C-alpha cells in the first residue's frame, strides 16, 4: 500500500497587493508621526515686499535670502526703493539686513572733503500676502533689532585728517540662523521709529504708497549704528 503525503503550499500574493500594503503602512506611519508632533503641513504663499532703505538692504524669509537692493552698498548716496516677490510659508519670519553707507570702518563719508561727516540710516518696509491681498506686516517699533557694526565710537574724530586711524569701531558677526523661526532673541532690542524728516528721505521713498502703519525704523542710534539686523514674525492668518 502506497501512502501519499500532501504538503500545503501557501497561496501566492500578487506583487501589486504587497506594494499597496507597504505604501499604506508608510503613509499611515507618517500621518501618525505628523499628528503626534502637532505639525500640520505648512501652506506656501506668495508675498510681495516693498522696501526703501538708506542706503542698502537684504531681505530674508524664514532664514533664506529672497532679495536685496539692486544698488551696491559701495555706491555713495544710493537712495532707492525695491519691490521683491517671494514664496514662503507661515509662520513667517521676515528679516532685514540694513546698511548705511560708510567709506570704511571709520563710519564716515565724504572723507577728505569739506563735507566729511557721519552719515545716517533708515529703512521702511511693508509685506503683502498676494493670495489675500492683505498687508501682513509693516516695519514699526514692534520689530526687533541687533547692531552689527557701530562707528565711530568716538564721534569727535569726525574732524580728523586721518579718520581711518583715529576713528574707533565695533563689529560683530550676524548670529547663525538669525532670520529663522524661533531664533534666539538674546541681545536683540526693540526697533526705534523715526520720522521722514529725521531720516531725510530721498529718491524712491515717494514712489511707494505706504500703509499708514508702516514706519521708518533703525536701531536706537540713527547715525552711529551702520549695519543693523531687523526682524519680525507673522502667524498664519
């Protein structure tokens, strides 16, 4: 008598079913992780910034430089406005690096002429969300500022015949990630607001229709602080 032994073979699962199952598992895990972290996907928007500066600026959004003044800081008497369109997501941290023109580290301009003097800065900006058409931020006293370059520390050197030697200065490096969301506020202070007369607004300023809430700002010293950082954060609407 011959006895046959039968072995059950597992049913074959179609490859497409395996792939679909794995994709579902990965998607579920990612969604679960996102929900647990409380971080829903950010919505990207397009923004338009209008800026006027005495004398130069660079614009940052969430840590990324998105534009700058087209006239180099090395250009004396560069007073102009600029319109920059960029893409970013909320919460939005807007940063400005602003520089007043100086010939060198002395902090002076028109060196060697009868106009040798300490210059002054000033900047104003407004940002609009193009999707809603609403202005979501304007420069004012609520912005934070940090001074990077200050000169001359001894203003009396303005009359020196050798200001590059006699004028003293102070310079620090911009903190890493200063224009990113959640950046440290250590050492930062509230921006100071100035009038158009105090800044002495010139070419380009009147070419933009400014929101009534937009103000000319700088650090606490309009003349001696030559390079400043400014920033603010905007929550999702």
